[in-house]
């Protein structure tokens, strides 16, 4: 039913573009962006739950008198500083107590992404963060994979998983965890990431961990250039042999690094709203992504922890157009970048490109370079 509804809207929209090109305004392009097939490469499932899911889990575990509605929850997730953000993160984690909670949450997150026309996700998950809730990595992983399979069956959305190793937990545990991750390599867990305190635990410490992951055939990404500077990005490239950089926001502090990222075509998983919320940039307007785009880097757009930061992938594309002046053609290229930067095989990428081309083929080409101001 839902698919038909969107198709209907899509057809009407394309017709209106053809009939009245001169009146194409930002709102029309917003509608187009909403309908555009999308790919998400930097999203943490633990920060992407829906408020409806969390409210149901809170009620399941006895309720909270201060949180009776999703509106109360939204207030609970309005932070005034970083310590409060961390406190809220920990607070919500306590309501994930059995594998079924992860299955429910993952399925509802993927449902929400499907409604944004996200067709493919490479999502981080951090199963070891919940061992103190009495849960094991394999139990959580199986539950999340079950949800991914169900979402694919019901909506066609595909989700591959990247297990996020926490820098703060050290390399010794990291080595053990690679073995656990490798046990799921044929079931939808395709790689490892490196999150946690980038400024305290440099990438160099994890060289052997990433080498081991590579031997298993796991893909490798790392957060870098978010809480630390260019040195951290260099280390991720040279010591960890990563295939993408999470954020890379501070890459511009080193022109040689920018050139290296461009030359090696290393995709940046840019997360604009996240960077503004955590203070990596002073404001959205000062985010350097346009500089990176103009320098020819492989820029992709992502949400990081959308529920925690109150954003959606669709919103981030709106930002590109409304705040950074990206043309529709540039947005299209950013979608292509995301597709090319996935760890899908050739056929998987081709399928996503075909879906993207499908919606673009009816848009008159002279509107592609329309500049939004
Ligand atoms: Zn992240």
C-alpha cells in the first residue's frame, strides 16, 4: 500500500516538473529529495531508534513518570551540553535488555528509513556496549540480523552491519572481538569500525586489530578527524588501511592530507548536523564540506545518530541545497558517491544506480543545475 502511495506522489511530482519548469522552487526540489532513493553509510543503530520504539520499551520495563509520551521523550532528548548528551545516551541504553528489544528497534529504524526512501544502509552497531545489561554479542547480533532480514522482506530495504569497536576498550579486547565479528561474516556483518575517544586512543594502537580484520575479509572504516585533527586521519589511512573515513571534518587543517584523500578517492562519511551538535564545527554554516566537495573529494552525506541529534537523512540533503547552495546535479552526484562508496558488489551498486537514474530520467536536464539560494 505504502509503496503505491509513494509511486502515485512521485508520478504527480514529475508531471508538475514537466509542466511548469520555470516555477520550480525549493519546495518542489524538497519533494524530489524526499522521493530520491538514498544510501546511508554512517548511522549508529544505537542512536537511530525511533521515539515510538523507546517509549514502548520504557513502558515494557515499568514506565517512567516523567516520560509518558513521545513529546516528553523529545524534551528528554534536548541537551544543553555534552555531559547531558552522554547521560541521556546511557539512560536510554538501560531499556534495551533482551535481544527482542534490539530486533524491534532495528526493524522500526529500518521502517523509518524506508519511508525516507533509503534503499541501502551500512549501519554501525555496538553489541559490546550492552554486555553489562547481561547480553552477549552473538545474541544481539542475531536479533539485529533477524530485523534486517524482515525489513528487506517487507520493504526491500537492505541493511549490512559494521561492528563498531570502541577505542576506549583497548586493542586486546579488539583482537578478541574480531573473531566474534568474523563468525557473522556470511550473515550480513560486513566490517568493523572504530569509534570512541579518538583524542585519547590513537589509531596506531589498533594496527594489529585492523590487520586481523583484513585477513578475515572484513571491511574497515574508522571515525577520524572528529574529536582529533589531521594526524588521526593520517593514522587511520596509513596504519589501519581504512576504506572510508568517518567524518573527516578536520581534514582541511592539512592541505597534504586533502590531496591524499582526493588522490586515493577515500570517501568521507560527512555528518553535518552531528558535527554542529557535538561542537566539531561552530555551526552548520562553518562546516567545511563544501570546501571538500570543491577540492574533488568523495563526499557522502549521513546522519550519525539521527534520533540523538534530531535529524534525518532527508534533512541533511535539504541542508546541502538550502545552506550550502548545492545544485540538484551536485546532490545527484553525492548520491552516486554514496552508492560507489558502499561495500556492495558490482550488481548491488548497479541496482541502486538504476533506481536513482529512474527518478532522474523524467526531470528536464536544464533544471539540474538550478541553484538554490
Ligand atoms: Zn559516528
